[in-house]
């Protein structure tokens, strides 16, 4: 699904030099490499503040903690997403409220969000699923209308750009009050372990979240509130700092692979290519087909027999997960998410795919759907 070994080979000298610099300095925690990466990521994204943290889940948790929400406050999130999005809501004693998604883009349905808002709603967490932004202009307008916070889960969409109706363009993660991303190795910008970051343009929120991530303190041994211990270590920061200048090229490589897939599958009635939001670029963290005229699981098994990995993201929507069962929801309440869970299939998508590999993958898929 991702070829990190080959990617590393192209930038081995840069990666190795960055790691060696950290080892030579012995500044393994909060060292200069972390500061360097933070500043470079601020310049790349246009975010006023970037707060490096331990992983993407921590980023989401610290973001919600930074908003000062209280137990029982409701947070709206899509039901078709990775579990971390709801997990942090529940961990903080907040109430996850899930909504359905759009069939084409697979992102949060704005009208479903509107219907889910109650007097207890305090925040919306749109997920930029698979690499393109949710309908952020509409969501921000809805949030402003109801005085709600917006926390972007941009863990799959770093580098994606959203264009507003007035022509203004912003990067994923920099549109809402807070944005979160992950540097898990398979992400578009990934380290060689765990890592994450928080984005905000709000000075007050940045100050508070920085403290929360550091055991709730600004001054050592003086703890103003309950916090956590979440930080990006210097070796991972060095790796990310070496890879960041290549991110746009990595995105372009993913987009070329996606264009090849699109062309191969465009006229096949059994396969639906990923829908595109007209306001957002797509950085293709995943290339996810909807298999509508064949047995999805059989296709996946056939690909595996040919040595081609394919994944199902995500086979069980949040409202059907045992840990998040809620009497408010029943099977059938979120028909689009449930249909997607039964038909999505993600193909290999990474920066090192070549035409020979793409030809083998696409021809195999086309053969298997006709069996």
C-alpha cells in the first residue's frame, strides 16, 4: 500500500544527515530540529501557530481540551471515519454526535450536520477523508451561525488546498479554529515513528494548547491546568524537516497515479472512481473505489492472490462500533456510510508507483470484477 523503503532511498543522504545531527547534539527532546520543522511547517501551511505533538490522536484530544468544553457538550463528527475522531470526544467525557457523509466525496454531509445541531452542540469536527477537504465554506458558515468551534481532522490531507467562493485559498487544517494532522509513517508527510501537529491562527488557543501538551504548564513545575505529555521527538522532526521540501512533489506523484487509475476505471459501471469536491484539491492519501457491481471482498482476495495489497477503510462505521453503540442510533440511520462501508476498496497509493505497477494493478482489478 505504501513503499517507504524506495522513498527513503531517494532522500537517504538528507534523512541520514538530519538524524546524525540530532544524535551528535544529543538534543533528543524539544531540540532545535523540532523548532526548525515547526517554523518550516508554519511557512508551508500559512498557519500562524504550529504545535508539534506526539501523534494525530493527541492533536485531536489537545485541540478539544484547548476549547474548554465540558462533559456532556456535543461534538459532531462523521460516522464514516477512523475511530480516533470519536475516541477523543468520548475520552474527554464529551458526547459524540455522528452524521452521515456524501456519497461522492465521502466527506461530512453539511445538511446532516445542520440537522444534528442542538443547544448542547459546541463543536464540529470535519474529517478531510482520503485526502480532500470537506465542504469547509458551508461548514464554517454553519458554525458561525450557531457559534460553534470547528476542529479540522486533516490527518489524511496535509497539502490539500481549499478555494472559497471569493477566490481565497487555504490549506487543509488552517481553515477552522484549530486543525490537526498526523505524521504516521504512511501519511503523505510521514515520519519513521509517531508524530502529529496542531494548527491555529488564534494566539490565545495556541498558548493554551502549548501548555496542555506540556503537562499544563508554561513555566516548569508550575501547572495551571490538567494537561498531557505529548511532544514530537527531535529525530522524527529531523526526518519530517527533510521530507517537507519534497511534499509538493510527493503530492504530484500521487495525483499522477490517481489520474492513471481514473482513466482505467472511468467507463466501468461496476467501479466508481473517487468523487471530487470542486473546491478542494485532492492529495490522495488513499485512492478509494466504490465497487457497486461486483463482490468487493472477492475482488480484494483476488488482488491479494496476485500480490497486490488492497484495503477497506472503513468496514464498520462509528455508530456500529461496539464501543460507541448509542440508543439514539440504529442500523439504517446512516445509509450512505453503511453503503460505503460495504463497497469501498482502496488500492495501492504512494509516491513510488510506476506505470508498470499501475498497469498490473488496474488490469487485475478489471479482470477480477468480471469474474
